[in-house]
C-alpha cells in the first residue's frame, strides 16, 4: 500500500506544487500524514470514477483544500524540516 501511495503523493506534489510545509520529505514516517494522504487519494479516485456525479470535481477540490490545511498543521506539529526528521510526540 505504501509504495502505491508514494507514487501518488509524488504526483500530487508535482501537480499542485505543494511545498515542504505541506508534505515533508519524511511524510511516510508520520501516521497522521499517511492516513490523511491515503484518504485524499481515495477521495480523488472516487471523484473521478466513471460513475461520479458532475459536481465531484468540486468535491475533490474541497477535499484537497481541507486536507492540505490539515497536512500543514500536522507538519508544523512534527517540527520536521527538509533535512531533519523528528519523531511524533
């Protein structure tokens, strides 16, 4: 599961030019961040499924906004930086 998520997260970072304050390099070592990213990936998949409603694209953008705000909070809480990982408290 984590390998699939890593590829998706890499694409997400590139598509939306997310910085280290949103998703730190050590994101996969923080359970809260992993869970949020997995939920966001699943949301995207559902929003762009063949059976999705016409408003699903907007639902995706709302979810992306909500989850990136949550990720920024979690990343600030960890205190991790580009070259430094800190364990969860």
